[in-house]
């Protein structure tokens, strides 16, 4: 199957060729025909499956005819990084269409955003808070919106944006096409979808679990030895980009400083940074200035770096959904990737839940020649996930593709 089957306008087809897309991913193959037909859609897919192009391409096709200078498509995203990622995809795929896109989000000056709106755009990619600021100020008119996209809706609800989303929906025409994308489907998201979608078609790709191209392994470790374990893992190991997740902003900053002192090209990405600082960190990671990016969950939303070979959960995620979102940063677009999770005393229940979602047991590993500390016994001190937990020793190259527990098809 190729993109030619969708019969896109030649200018859009040129954009597809420009970015090097040849064969649609599963979400693209299923979603694009649905969106082109003009109906509402509920898209359930993990991050990293190619869903951005799955809605951007049909929107560009729709907007290739009709009036210009009015906002005809509104895409709402939870973070500025994801908003920029979507905008960049629109620019690349629509480079020959002259369809204009603008990003609207907080943390930066309103001036350039207002100037872009005054010049006229057909697509707005926005975060909820700043979008409503412009609406309330009369600077942004949503009365001509034909397509509304809510991307990563589950994360928007996690971040407390549900009231803002409801306000935004009241600002757009009732007669519209609505596309609703989510990696997971908790009850509040299901209720929201039921309210805003009109007889939607459902497109589902591996819901509620990381991509099957990702392998998983668990590293029991004393809490106070985690940073040394991470440094030992990365020392002398051939990897692509490594994304490390922490729960707190302070830990992201301090761990990045520690890793730099250990000789790694590392930087942090966390919410207290300015937008310029965040963009510098992401661009540096994407272009290879940094090999290790240490981030909090919210700050890492929207990172689109295809070379991420490993995700390391320095802190255990709070929920299985958070695990899914983190791991979605690797194994993107059907590439392979590896996910390593550090586990300390008290993490057993979450590990059980993750294993239930994956449908397989996480392999327990120990790093050869690493000093875990006297008396550390992971079977006794750590997880009580089974009565016969076994631990394998990791080969010297921890990036071995043969290791880990790969999710099995069910």
C-alpha cells in the first residue's frame, strides 16, 4: 500500500514525497479514508504511530479548495512542544499548498501570534489556555472552523484542561467535523467523546499498550543508587538518543548536572524552563548536541525524535497510562526501541499493573559488575509480583536487541 491510493491533490502528494513517506503506518491507513469522508472519528492509538499525518493530510486536502484567510481548522494539543511538532508537520506536508498555519500557546509573547492571526491563517494549532485568552480578547475568531482536532485528549484531561476544552467546543460551530485522538480511554475521556462526537467511526491501533516494536526490562535497584546505575548503563554503550524520565523538575535538573559531570552530553527538559530554553534542549537533543535528555512527563509531551533508541524510567510512572506515554517516545513509526525501568522498594503494585497491560512479565535484570550495595537482595527486598521472580544478568552492552520482554500479540 502506498499514499497514492488516497488520491491527494498533487501539491499535497508533493509534500508527502518531500518528507519521505512511502508506506502509510497502520493508523494512517485506517484513519485517512475516514477523515477524507468528512465524518467524526475517534482515534485510539499510542504515541509514535504516525497519527499526526493521519489527520494533517486530510485537513490539507479539505483546505486546498475554498476560502483563504479564515481559520477553518483548529487543532488543540496539551503542550507547546506537541503544538510545534504538529505545526512543523503541516508546514512540511503543505509546503506547496500555500495553506498557512500558526501556533498559539503560553510562555511566549502574544505579539507574534497576534501578527500571524492578523495576516490570516487557515489552521491554528493551539494549547487551550492561550487560545481562550485570544478568544476572550476578540483577537481570534473560531466561527468558521470546519474541522476540530483534539490531540492527546487523555493528557489534556490529566493536565486539568477539561473545562477549557468544553469552553473551546462552545466557541466553534456546531456543524463541523471533529477528530478525537487519545492513546488511552479513561472514563472521563469516554464521556467527553460521547458528548462531542456525532456518530463517530472508531479507529483503534493497539490501545492502552506501548508499541509492539518496544522491548521492556526492569532493573531493581536501591533508591540511593539509581543515578550511579544510570551512569554505569550509559558508559561505553552504543545507543541513539536516550530519554530519561523523572517525576520532579528538581530531579531532572540535578540528574542532568550529575550526568554531565560523568562525561555524558546531557540536558534537562522541565516545566520551569522558558520556552526558548525548552526549545534549545529539544533541538539540541534532536540534532545530536545532546545524547541524553532528562525530562518530566509533561515537559516531554510532543517530543518527536526518531533516533530515540532507549527510554529509561528513572522514577516509576504513577499510572500505566503514564508508562504508555513515556514508552511511546521510542519504537516510533514501527522502529524498534527499548524501555528500561528502575524499580525501588514499594513499586511492586505498579509493576503488576504494567505487566497486566503488556500481557507478559517484565524481565528482571542486573548490571554486571555494578556495586548495588551490601545486602541488596532484589528478590527479598523488592517486588512481590510473583513467588518465583528470577533475575538475568545484563550483557556488557545493555543495548542488546535480544534482551527485554517484547510485548506479545494477543
